[in-house]
C-alpha cells in the first residue's frame, strides 16, 4: 500500500499490506487505516497513519478471522465491522481491535458480494438474494429487521440525501421517506 499527497502526488508512506488477496477496499479515520483480506488467509489490521516512509512497524492491531473475499469492512462510529462472504458479522473496537462480538449471523443462510453500509445508527447488509438485513450498530449484535427487493443484488447499496439506493439485477430501487 502506498499513500500519496493528493495535491502534489508525493509519496507520504508505504506498508507491505496483507499477504493475501486484498479485494476489499480499505477504510480509514483520521488516525488509522484498516485493511483486510479473506483469501487465502483471513486478516484484518489497523495501521497508524501520520508517519512517513515505511510504516510496516506501525501496525496497531491484527485480527485473523471473520473477513470476506469480496465485501469490504465498514467503519462506523467507534467500531469496525467485518463480514464474511456468508454474512457472519464481527464487531471490533476500531482503536485497539478488541472483539465486541464475533459470529453474529443473519436470520437465513445467504451469500454476500455487496459491502455493508451504515445508515441512521444501523448496519445494512444486502445479500445476493436481494435481502437486506438491518443490524443495530454498536457493540451488541441485534437484528432489527429484514427487507427484500425480490431480485438478486450483487452491488453495494448507496446512501444519498436520506435515501438508500439498491441496484438489483433488473431494477434500481430508491428507498426513502
């Protein structure tokens, strides 16, 4: 991984990254960048930003399970949420990697390629079957509900102007008040 100054193109820092296929996108806050991979080895790690040069020794924590091959993790509030390709959810304290819960499951078996999103205190996970599972954000796993669009979904939902957009196999859905 290499971070660049967007104004100048100058390299700010670099890190060797994960030793697996890094398909999920990294996420970051003002202090840490979180990277993950789900194959062949499962790994998530937090790297302290703000340094320069090689940051290989700046890994704040590592977690070696609960990651996906495709869906990206999501950082929401103080927590980093990891999901597997089968929708098993892990919640970590983003600052120190402390496990808040792991093995959180959606109500029915499902496969996920879409990344989770956060919306109004909730984590939304949309399966390939078109079901969106609504999970209460925070350190305790709680399913609040399930909604479906009735067709396959492979793309990550998006949020804009208080609306949730879900691109199904045949339709684009806009859900809002």
